[in-house]
C-alpha cells in the first residue's frame, strides 16, 4: 500500500471521477443499500478511515471484480476529521474500517476540486 498525498491524487480524473461516495465498508461487505437494493461494488474507489502505523488515515480501495485491493493511504489531512469518522456506530464500522462522515466527504470534495452533490 502506497502513501500518497491529495495533491498527487487531484489531477487523476480516473481516480476523482470514480470515487464511490455511495459505498461504505458495510455496503462493500454486504452490497445492499438502506432500501435493501443491491449495490454494484465491482468498480470504482471506496474511501474509508483506518489505522495505518497506529495513526488514522484515509484509505483507498480499488474495487474490481473479482478482486478488490487496498492501493493507497493519505495521512496528510486534518486528524480531527479522521478521528471523528472513527467514532461511528458499531453497526457501521466493519473490521476496523470506518465510513467517511459527511464533514470528511465535504472536505475531501473541496480539496480534490469535486463539486458537492
């Protein structure tokens, strides 16, 4: 897993246009949305928070069929936003993988130059 910066990721349209804001660790492991509909998790990038070297980090998973893999992590971002994500309800946190909070998503969209919505 490679350590990267948001500045390195920002110019990559392949990355920024394929972030799956709708996929959380819980949905990735059980591909259903709140309405019970199946979610396709065979493409794109899932972002989540995890500990890397005992520090909170944004982790990037490249979702592919048949094998998804964690490809990179980012530590150079506000630690308070990462720690806030780690305080999620137990039902949403899967195996040390924490979903992004709305505040963290909005911050990332701003930093990556992605329009909110």
